[in-house]
C-alpha cells in the first residue's frame, strides 16, 4: 500500500480523531471528536463541534491547527497540519451525524472545516512527511 492509500485508509477506518487548536496563551488545546462528517480525500474534512466551546473560540482567533487519527492495532498514525474555518451547521450536516453526535445535541452546533497543508503518516515502521 502506498503512502496516499495508507492515509486514506486511516481516515476511513479511524473511529477517534484528535483536533488541536491554539489557545489564547499560545498553547495547544486538544479535543477528541467523532470521524469527519464529510471529507475530500485528505485535503478537506468537516467536523461537528459545539459553537460555544473553547476550540471554536480558538479557531475564530487563529485557524491554524491539526487533526490526528490512528490505528493502534497496526501502530499506524496520521497527523495533519492545516487551517480550520467555521461554517453554519445545516440540515444536510445533521443528516450525517452518528448516534453519539445526535445524543450530544449541541445547543449551538457548528461545522468546522479543516484544510490540510502538511501530512505526516507513520506506518510499517517508517514516517513520511508530505507538503500538499
């Protein structure tokens, strides 16, 4: 499996994603989220977040951040660096929520869009960095 196939597979099968943003003091703030609502390869992903949360505040102030997913069983991980933006949550987005996300029922839901600029994948004992 080549590097791009490995990255796509990790995004496709991962059930847990980590989103990191930069807080007001310049430190990373990381939250655990469900898989993306939508994605366009590794270039773009959308996530369901609470509009009242610290991560959204951080994105409004500075869109730089990262997304990480992994497969513990095979010691594979994918770390993506890029830019977050926020768009209004729509009924089309609601139709994509999983059972857990529906139970969260955020008071002020937003859709967070992540655009990848740099990717780092670790698989089969090696690490590859890519600038997209």
